C-alpha cells in the first residue's frame, strides 16, 4: 500500500499547546503515550545512483554513513525514546531539539545548532478536512532527517519521485542537503494551496446559502471555516518567519546557491498568507451578511406585527366604547346608538372603514411595499420608528 493511499487516521489540529506536563530536566525525550511506533526509511543517493531501504533500527544507518552519498532518513512515528536517543548519538543532534521532536505541539520555527539546523513545520495530511501533523527536519552537510507523527499520508512523495527518476546530473541529485531540505519544505508549503482552494470552495457554497431564509447550520459551518482559516494564518505566519531566517542565511548550513530557492519558498508562504487573509475577510463578510439577513427578516416580522397591532388599536377602542354599560333611562345622551335600528351595522362599518383607512395610509407611506409618496427617497418617505 502506498503512502498516499493508507487508511486515514484521527484528525488533529495544531494548537501549539502541550497536552500534558512532561516531568524531567530539559532535554528529556518523553514521547506521548499514544504515539505511533517509529518506522525508519532511508534514501541514499548521489549523481549516479539511488538506494532506498526500510530499516529495523537506527544502528542500521551506520552502514550508510560511511559512503559519499547524501542521506535522507525519514521516520514515521515518535513513540520510542530509545530510537531518538540513538539517532541523536549517531548524527550528533542536540537533546533539546530531540525533546521538541516528540512534543507534538511545536510552533513552526528554525533553529541553528552549529553545523546543522532544526526546522519544525506543520504538514497537511491527505484528508479533505483540515488536518495537520508536525514534521521535524534536521539537515546538515550530508544528511536530511524528517520525522513525522506517523499519521497516514504525506506530501513528500513527489520529492521522492524526483530523486528516483531524476536524470543523472540533475539539480536535486547533484545539490547538497540544503537543497533537499528546501525541496521538502517547499513541498509542505505548496500542499497548503489545495487546502486554501477547498476552503474557498466551501465559502462559495456558503455564500449561496447565507441569504436563504432557512439556512440552519450555516453559522456553525461559517465558524468552522473561520477556525480553520485562523489556524492556517497562525501556522503560515510562523512558517514564514522560520523560512525567512533560512533565506536570509541566518540559520543553518545553507549555501549561497540555495538561498534563492528558499526566497522562492518564502514568497509562496507570503502568497498563502495573502490568500488566507482574503478568505478570512470573506468569511467575516458572509457572517455579517447572514446576521444582517436574520436581523432584516426579524425587522420585517416586527414591522408586520406592529402594523397589525396599530390597526387593532382603534378597533379595540370602538369595541370598548360601545361596550360601556351606561343607563339609558338616566340620560338621553347615554349611548343613544344602542337603541338605533342600524347601530350594529354602523359599528361594523366604522371598524371596516378604519381598517381600510389605515391600510391606505400605510401603503401611501410605503410601509406595505407600495410606491410611497412622489419624490421617492425625499423627506416625506417616512419609515416605521424602531
């Protein structure tokens, strides 16, 4: 089964917050209890040949360290402290960096440790929803080490394919470890473009739903998209800062010939940040539009209820007026209509004329969708007071 088609794992978001307090002095390698056991792969190559192996232990890497080939060691899973202790002893990696490798909520960063550099990035997986895993990268003079959490799938298969199928004398096969590190980082950054495209498509779909009267779940989905965009913004901003240190030559063994490629990777990160900012503004606008639509529909309902109440106020007055119990024998002025032959039709007609009069007045003022007074939006076109 290929790496890109493995069964999907559990989604994990990058919060950069530790899930537990790790006891012990600085540099203690303490993997999470639920971490995947490590699987080692090595890809050794030079200008003429490529060797690819799955290894059982770090000790087997010693045989590849004696040659002149460039080593790319990929480890999937961080569940064994002994493996990373042995890896640090073999390549001279600092214990603080190895401690960060197994703590899976690191902020993207780039640090220099003498003749090698340590980089942390968050890598999208192959899931449709936004799911990330931490990738730690060491690169020195003749080696590149990538350490993944062990979640299914990664975006590095195109880099492996280029190494396997590159022509003799090609750039990737003849360049150093810094260029391979750039290729890995560039593949990770470029994998965010499909993520932003999917989020853009979700927002386009929500844009059609947001003005619908019955848009249940729209607000929840909008908040989910905004959460993903906020996460992307935070990750990409930190990644841009880390790559900026590399492209300025401030961190790690980066040659002058490779610096332009890191600058290109930095430019891709800036483009992604611009796209994410645009999508965040769009999502905020859609949320405001949805809330405005809800408020407008509520105002329309309140307006209709106000009109109905306004019509029934005079009707209630007429009904209550003729419902008063005055004694006709005490005075001829006490409700003479009560003994009138047409008193009841007169009361009903008065109520009907009152309703029709109010409806004409409301339409004349434009409160029932009518044309309003001549002059359109002039001062005579009143609106209902709020």
